[in-house]
C-alpha cells in the first residue's frame, strides 16, 4: 500500500493552510509534528478524504499480483479508499446520544466485521480498553479520555490498511496510551499509520518510523527519526 502526494495545496477563506506538499507514505508509522496552525490537521483530513485538495493530487495505490498481468500497482478510487481507512479526527464526538456499546457495535457492522463476530469483537475492544463498565452510558456522558478511547476503537476495530489519527493520545493516561501504542505498533507491520501529535517527547522512537515536520503549511523535514531532537528544539523555539 502506498499514498503519494504531489504538490498539494489547500486554503481556508483565501488563507493558504498547505502549500506545495509532496511526499509519500508506505507501511509503518509516520509522525506528523508542527506547531498549532501549521496545517497538521488539514493534512490528515486530506489523507482521510474528508476534504479534497484545491490543487495537486493524492494517489492511493495497492500492489496487486495476478496470473494475467503479473505484479502491478492498482490506483484505488475514493470508495475503495474509504473502505480501508480508519480515521480519528482531532475533536472526536461520535453519536452522542448512543451508548458506548451500541455505537461500537454500529461501527463494527459499518466497517465490515462479519455479523457472527461483531458481538465478540465489540466485547474484546471494550474489555481491553477498560470501557466495559461504561458500555451502557451514552457518549455524551463520558469523560474526555473515555470518549477518546471510543474514538480510537472506531478507527482501529477493523485493523485498517490505512490508519490516520489526529492527536490520538489526548486525555489518556500513561497505561492507556501504551495500550493503544502497542496496537498501533503491531498494526504497522502491514498498514500505513499516520499520527499527528504535539507530544514530541512521548513519541515511541523506532528506526523504522518516519517523521514529517510541518511549518507554515510546508514540509520543513521529512525523513527518519534521527532528526527528532533537532525538530523538537525548533518547535520549542517557535
């Protein structure tokens, strides 16, 4: 699986938010960092197909093998893309009048979990995320951290090929954060994971992970994690 961005631009009310973004994403974890207003959330919305770029192109391709054509890259259409994306926006709300159990069940069906596995799958995720005791409460009654966990579950429940998370660990304690980080690490072996965060000091560094530093709507750095400390110093100065 690969995502390729070519000269992406996006503006809000005639103000450039992103300008000339060109990069690619493949299997593994990529962290997107930058100060508030740099364009991180806009970039993630574009990648999740929640909004469309004003100019430039985003291509999603899948490596396909068959006897007739051999190995080739298939370009996915928007319907195919959305079937394999899990997305957590920066301010997740969900359906506030649904209970936790009903909402997660609804998402499980929506994400294509086989009907005979839905109940077991929902119970597993709620139990592992320590939400079983809250399953009959409505989302509007949850604390910020509890609702964030529901948001992470709805993005991850079908183990998507593309997982896009905007500030996913906001409101979580250390144990909860580690739980979801372990899930993401396992998922990254076969999926594209893109995480926007301002918690640079808490990024779980790996030699396989990548880093994108967005500054004033442009890519200031894109590469390995060896520049993380230097990027963090720039963010603190700004």
